[in-house]
C-alpha cells in the first residue's frame, strides 16, 4: 500500500477569477479512480487488490490538484496527465524515471524545473501556463515533442538561445515544437529564427517544415549576415580613415 500524506489546502484563485477553487490532494482514492477509468491502458486485472506499483498510465486531469505529491511507489509510470489543474510548481517527480509523456498543460506554472532525473522523457506539454522563460530541460536529451505555447515568453531569442546551445546538439531529438500564443509570435519572422536555430525541427506551431523552406530561410539568413558584416567593415573603414586624417592634421599643426 502506498503512503499518502495529507496537507493543508489553500484556496486558489485561478487566473485571477473571482470564484475561488477548492484544491484537491493526490491521494489513494484519486489514484484508484484513475486506475478504474484507464484500466484498458494499464492492462491491470481488476480485483480486490489493485497493484498500484504496476501502473503505466495515470490521468489526473481536471481534478483541481494544487500540488504534485504522493506519487511514491509509482515508478513504472510511463504516461502522466496532470493537465487542467491549479499546479504552481513542478516537484516530486524525480523518482518517475520511466516517464515518456508528461502533460502539465493548463496549470499555473511559472518555471520549468524538477525534471532533471526524467532522462527518458519524450513528450512534454507546458501549454497554457505562466512561463516567461525556457530552461530546466538540459538532461531531457530524449525530448521529441515540446509544447510551450500560450505562455508569457516575451521574445523568440529566449527560445533560440536556449535550444541552440552547443549548436543545438543537446536537443537533436527535438522535432516538434509549439510556441504559438506567446507575445513574441506577433513578430512576423519569429518562425524563421526558430527554424534556423533548430536544424532537426520538423514541425513548428502545427505546421510541417519542408527542406525547401528550411533552405530558403538559411539562404536569407546568410545574405543578412553577409550584408551586416559588409556594413560593419564599411563603418570601420570610415572610422579608420577619419582617424588617419585627424593624425595627419595633427602632424601639420605641429610643423
């Protein structure tokens, strides 16, 4: 039998709505209900004894859960759905090292953290939270699908700089990325910058990236860089010429 701890539950005002929400704790009753609802996926024979430590799939969506806790003994979980709750922090998941799919969409999370031990994670949804930055995924090298859309990330540079670290080799398995709905997506060229920074990306904001599109973006970027370098060289040349003329005038004045 798993050990479930009770906690004092605060009232949380989700999205600043006037109606407060009564939070829920993850406990044995909640987990057993999930087992019954998703028995076909878990492939567990129902009887008097429910072997919770054999769970592979668990859905705790729409439960008003305010804190991730009481998941000890569920190390075999491969898929965990905690979407549409009132969770504010990612925590207490270190022992779930077999997780492949984690859904934390539609919560109140401000930072991606607490995932360092989830090295087998392939699909992560942080859609519709309160993120203002991207991080905490350095050890998730198997990550293939990531949704960080509908958050509060202010610029595409935050995304490109993080995922292009080490020439993007750390996230070479990332092929599907959703950023739609963040403030920076109002900028017309944000997709070009992200596509150019992530050479292995295949889908961005639900749209397929074909090689012709990628090559066109790459060529445009190379032309821009060449033009920028040419302008920089021209300015340096002008500055050097002005300095040389100044030196000549100083010499004449001395004479």
